[in-house]
């Protein structure tokens, strides 16, 4: 074969090989590009790397969420298992809570509405306006030693107090006279009903006093006391009536809910939850709450919100925490208490009925600020 023909054939083969190689490289580039795009789409659709908003990222923007909640959203490592809200915390849960503490950001106060109701003198006797007067003729209404249900914590004479003057004070309203106490009449008003004191040791003392005030009018064998750690009931069998005490020292759920081990160095509350307590008092006919422990709980309260992990807490001033707790309580009252039913069941105090109605209507308009 001539040399010129051989060179021509070689060049032709080289050109064919070059075009084939170029096509292969183009195909590889297209495949790589498709793979890269699919990879990025997969990453974005999975939400990227799961982590707490702002965790370890000094440049993260907490305002990037168009619908931010009052607290940061903390993601768990297992996103397919949502956290159960309103889970009742046990003692071990409370002890582990608040490993991370944030400052509570006080919410803007809602201006009170000028048109809210006010007490009227024409409504009758205002039981809440008056004074204490000394009366050693008609008081005391019962003797400490005559009440088998008296608590040692309240038994002053048993433990050596020599005077009795502290038992001879009665409340005198400014504009009317109160009827003298009648235990039988009180039991008739309680017939078929549950009277419950819910609160701390101060309300427990009020509960014991009420029991001692009525028990002497009940025959032996027709009354009983059922002690329980959280809920204790005194029963008047002939009247199908109960006078009960439920331990809820801070009204909302807290690390002080154990009626035995509740003297703690720091207070932790769930400011947005009282379902555990409400389950016990929901069916009571008359409820009496108190807030004494709030005034002794220190300057700082830790807030364990139901919507966040228990190890993440906010720390608030005591008065702010109390307002949050009362707002939660007020919300329960407005949705669970029927003022008309209370009125039909013989609650004669117009002020008490009015309190429930005003609270239900005005709790979102700053009325709580007046109570505190």
C-alpha cells in the first residue's frame, strides 16, 4: 500500500476516535450535572441538617421564621417522633428540667378596657368591704380540742399557747350585718355538693377550719375523713356532701406539686398547663383558690413551657410568673365554669357570681393586673 494512502487512513481513524472521545466526555459531563442537581434537590427537600435554630451558628437569623412562636422551636434528633405536649412531669422530670435557662421576655400589657363592670352599691351587701372586730361573747365558734380533725400544725393551744384572744375576732362588713354561723344551715346549703379548697398550706388550714365548723352538727358514724396525699375528703353522709382539699400550691403544674416534698430551693412551673389539677377539681360545685405561696416563692421562677423541651426554660420575675399562672387559670375558668349553673346552685354572694362573670369577660383585657 502506498505510504500516502496509509497516512490518510491513519488520520481518518484519529479523527473518528477524537469525535467519539468528545461525545463520551460530553455524555459524562451531562450525567455528572444531572447527578449534582438531583443531589441538591434531595438535600433541600429533606430540610438540610437538622439542628436547633441558632445552635452553634452565630450568623443564624432567629427572625427568618415568618410565624415565630413565643419560644424558640427546638428540633429533636428524631424528627419523625413529635414531642408529646402537656405531658405530666414526675419528680425525676422536674429535677432534670432547666439545664438551659433563657431570660423571659415580658409580653406587652394589654390596656384595660374603660367600660368594664364595677361593683355597685345597689347590689346589696359588699362582703369584701369591712373590718375585723373583737367579739369574745359569741366567739370562738368551735373549740380546738373538740375537733377530732384538727391538724397539729394549727393546734395552738395543744402546743402551749396560753391566750385565747386570737380566736375572738369576726369579720364585720361595712354596710350590713352577717348572720351568726349555723352549721346545720351550712350543711343544708352543701347538700349533694362538693366544696373544694385548692391551693397550699394556707388553704389547707381554711379547709380544716371549715370541717371543724360543721362536724359537730353531724352524728357520730355519719361522717368520715378519707386522707390522701393529693386530695383529702371529709364526707357528711346524711347530706351527701363533701368538703375537700386538693394540693395545688401554685395553681398551675409545678415542681412543688408533691404534698410531702415541696420545700425546694427553686420553683419551676408550667405556666401554660393545669390539666393535671383541673382533672381533680373540674366536677366540684364550689371552688376556693388561694395564692399565698406565690408571695413566698422568691424573686425568680423558672418557666417550663409545654411546647418546649423540659431542659429549656425561661427565668421570670415572680410577679410575671404569677400573672402567667393566673392567666392560665382564668382561661380554664372562662371555658369550664358555668356562672349560670353556679347561680342556680345557691351561691348567695352576688360578688362571687360577679367575680366569675367579670373574670370570664375581662381576663384578656388586663383585669388580672387589678387582682394582683
